């Protein structure tokens, strides 16, 4: 029910039932989500993933966001720091996960320590242009939502999904090319590999051998007594015991196997430096496209982009304050 209500809120607005209290609410009220006002609430990004944070306990309203942006432009309120602190913690946690994964790969395969940077490989002008177009369409959808044009909003969101699919397909092909080059550096199978050494035949363990001997002795005694059927049954039981697998696994010389046999079980994992997911250099383009289009990857990509945006705004703001302070203070210093 909560999920259905959230979908209705996204399509028709939180005030779809004409709630008077919603109309009179102000963006600075304590029950309004400040992160949503700034432009991104993490609760919405990871729904139905292992990072699901549950529904946001506070109110999301595009109308209140518009009022907040107007107030921010006048210098009344600025909630950028609230969002920056939250997503910074999420990214630190994700980066720790990535560091642990890389350390694990390094212990298993030294070459994995130089894992392919997914963010660098997939950032080409075409992908950046698609990302820019997606952002513009999402803003357009929000505007239609504010104007109550639900049909137009739905159409724009459908375009957004198409653009995201195109971007994911392009990113998967770029990463696949990088993985192909990575695979070329791996040990290649021998052109004419020698036949694998046969596994050694292991004798039954002492307890099983003792039971076999007892069955054979019993079959011999029954045969002497003329009990042919019973003797035959005892022989069959002895043969069945001989076929039982040994309790101790045979030791196989791994040097008898070729590089191709080793690679079957070795996935050659790499780590996505955006969301921390494991990827294999043997993954198909469809598998990689599913990764790039998945909620987890898209969510971490959005919060990383948002953090970079907030840090730039903070830097510009601080620089402006320093410049203004200089011009206001310097004349006073020179006069004195």
C-alpha cells in the first residue's frame, strides 16, 4: 500500500486529494524533507535494492521545492549542507566497500589491483550528452508535475527511460571493449593441450573393505549350502560396496591441467568504482547493460554527481565571500 501511495505521489503530487494542510505547509516546516528540497532524497534512489533505506518519513513536494529555491535565491535559507553531509556518508561507506573488494581481489590476483576504472572508461562525450539530456528531461517532468499535466509528465518519463537504456547500452559496449583488452592479457589456452592425467584409482577405505570381505565370505557359505539366490544377492551387495566413493578425496596434481581449465572457474572479477559491484571480464554486453541500468548503480552515480555539484557550489560561495570580504575590509585597513 505504501509503495502504491508513493507511486501516486510521484505521478499526481502529494496533494492529489486536495489536502488543505498540504496547501498551507511551508518549505521550512520540520516535517518537510530538506534533502528533497535541495534536489535529491537518497530514500528514493535505492528502493527494492540491498541498499533500500525505506520510505522517507518526511514530505516531498515539488511546490515546496520551488518555494525553497526562490527563498534560497534571496539568501533566506540554504540546505545544501544537509544533503551534502548525508550523501557524503553514503559515498564514504561505498568507497570503503570498494577498498575491501579491491584488497580481496589483490590477495587472490595481483592484476586485479589495477582494476578498470568504470567511471573513466565510460565517460565519453556521447555518454555525457545523454546524461545531460536525462537531467533536462527530469526537470521538464517536474515542471509538468507542478502544472498538473500528468499525461505529459508520464510521456517525458518514458523518454527518460529510453535515454537511460541507450546510455546503459553504450556504457556496456565501452566497458566490454576494455574487458576484451583486459582478457587479452590473461593466460591463453595452449594450442594443443596435453590430455589430462587420469584420476588415480583409490581403494576402498578399511571399513568398507572389511564389509566387502564379509559379504564375499557369506556368499561362499551360502553357495556351499545350495542357497543360490541368497548367495547371488550377497555377491551383488559386495559389488555395490566396491562402487561406493572413497571417503577421502584423491589428491589431484593441478599442474596436469591447462590454463583453459583454470579459467573456467576463475571469473577474473573487477570492481565497479561507482557502486562497488563485482563485474567479470567474461560478462556479456547484456549483463553489463543491466548493471549500468540497475537502480543501485544509477543511485550511486546520482549521489556522486550531486556531491560534486554541491562541492562546486560551496567553493564558489566561499570564494565569493572571500572576495567581498577583501573589498569591504581593505579600504578600512588602508584608511587606518
